[in-house]
C-alpha cells in the first residue's frame, strides 16, 4: 500500500511526501539521490542498499535513513525472491535539524528495531490518507514522533547525540501541536520566527508555562 502527495506542503515544520508498507520493492537507482529525506525498512526477506561505496544489507527489523540528494540504489538480495519494505519520505524547514540530531551524515543504519518502530508506519498509515490542514498537522506530529522513537533507541543504547549530549527530544506531541498551530498562518521558512521558536523549544526541553 502506498500514498504519495502531489502537492507539497509549505506550512508545516515537517511534511510527508510519500508513505507505504507491505510494498513489494522493485530495484531503485538514484545517481542524484532523492529530493527528500527517506526512511526505508525491511518487513520481510532482505535487500541491499548501495550508498557511499558501501553495500548495506537490510534484514528484517532494520532500516536506513538517507539524506536528500545522496546518490544511492537498492534492490532485493540475489537470493531473495521478494523484498517487502515500509518507508516514508519527508521534508520541511525543521526536517534537516531533526535528522542532524540523530547523527545522520549521508545516511544512518538502524538495526534491531523494536516493535513500536517496525509497526509504526502500518499502524499510522490511515492518518496520511487525507490532506486537510488538520490532517497535515497530525501527520507532522506523527513524523516527529517517529524520529523521536529512533532517538530513544540511542538513549536506551547509551548513544546520546554527539552533537548535543545533554539535550534530548523530550517535547510532547501535544506541545508540538501547539507549535504547529503557531506556524499555520506563516509560510514555512527556516528563518521564520515561528520555526526559530519551534527549533529552540524542541531542543531545549523547556516548558512554555
């Protein structure tokens, strides 16, 4: 199953471009990379991602987060008849900052994913079917929550972000919704006051009260 949005959203801090699960993966070759951030995980069988001169085997319960415009290709392993994947592609004025916080250079592989991550896309897929303003706000929250789950894996394994070892993504989804409401009237821009405020609050762990 797959959803792709034809109209890009310029009002949300993070937006979804496409999402899918139980996707029978066909070979992909992107010599110029993809234009958005791309999360790809294996549901069943296995595949190989070629990126930065490396060949990365994605087994079940593993995934890879790839930055936009990074050349790569991927396909099912030669001994695999079929490769089923789940994925989400996303973008937005705060996407790069959040991905930086996960210590992603060109890409990063995540292994031994817990069930709350492996099932997240399928469990929340229906929330991405509609494209109203309210739906877009909820989708932005869900993408943030997904990145938060990946970050929490680092905390569990004692791999707090090297770029800022003290702060963590502890802002609740409820607070994120409040900030989205502040940004709705404003064309999204990294330099907009709303986005700068959101950025500071997300990574400071401070309350607005």
